[in-house]
């Protein structure tokens, strides 16, 4: 990672991130501590046509937990009632979806992708040779193929709103270790920035490989976290 990445913050990109969080969550920022807010987005299908009935983003010292408006009172009661661990275990039921898992993640964003060389091509996501997770996307995905045209790695763009686009990357086992994922993520991040949004990247805290890809592409860990109730 280049030194001093955050030394000269771009106010335009900071504004995009702010607008993304306001739009995606319903409020940002909210002062110190954990704040439960209502958003109609939690009752509507997301980018993959599936619900995300609870979404939390936490920066150091502040967190916003977005839930359906009719569930705000119940979730606030959980927050006031006891330890944070109880809140997270009870949250899926409190938002009306007890069978859905709660996923914890590292929340990253990028304003200055690493200048890695492009490696992929943007193409239709419905190619039968692509993995099933890429078929969820309704717009072009960024893909690397081998000399025979077989899929090696790809990035999909989750367009949560006009201001924030989340990148998801996957590489077949035989192609790992070549630096394809980091180059794809940096390439996709440049396109997201050119389109007027801020690129974000979420991954499981235990996924060290994904963490390395993110950092190498220009998405530092700033201490931000996420918790999202969503389908597998």
C-alpha cells in the first residue's frame, strides 16, 4: 500500500461515502454510540432481489443499525435491555427473519486504487461457464479467462445505491496466488469511481486472503465494521 493514503482526503469522495451511508442506512452520522434507525430499504429487495432486513455500519466510536421502520422499537428495546452479544443473537428475530444469519464483516472503502495493471474484461454475467454467484448480477461483471476461454477469476458490482458500489471477487483454486483478484478489484474500483460512486469492499473478519486482496488493491482497514442480516 502506498504511504499516506489518507493524508489528503478528497472532499468529493468523502461526500460520496456520506451520501451512500445516508441512502443505504437511512442516517449517517449519528453521534457517538449505537443508533437504531428505520429505513424502508430494509423491507425491499436489494441488488440481488433478496432482503437485507438489518444492516449496520460502525466506524470508530459510532454505529448506525438500519432496520425496517416498524421494527425500530423492538430493536431499540434490545439495545437498552442488556449486553451487545444478546442484541446480535436476537437481531434476526427482532426484524422478523429469525431463520436468516447475521454476518459480521470488515467494511472498507477506496478513494485511490492501487495502480495495478488491468487484467479482466467486462462481460455479460449470464455465461454458463461462470460460477453461480456471478449470475446474481444484472449488469456486466469483470472476468479473467485462460487461453482456452475458461473462467479464472471475476468481480461483480453490488450497486446498493447511486453513491456506493460494493465489489465482490472470487478466484478458482487453481488460479490463486497469481495476483488476479487484487488487479481485478483495483480495476473495478477505478470504474466505480469513474461512474461517480465510491467503491466499498466487505469481507469476513477471518478471511485473511480477502483482507490481503483488499489491502493490496487500495482498500485499507480503517477500523470500520459491518453486521448484516441476509440470506446465504
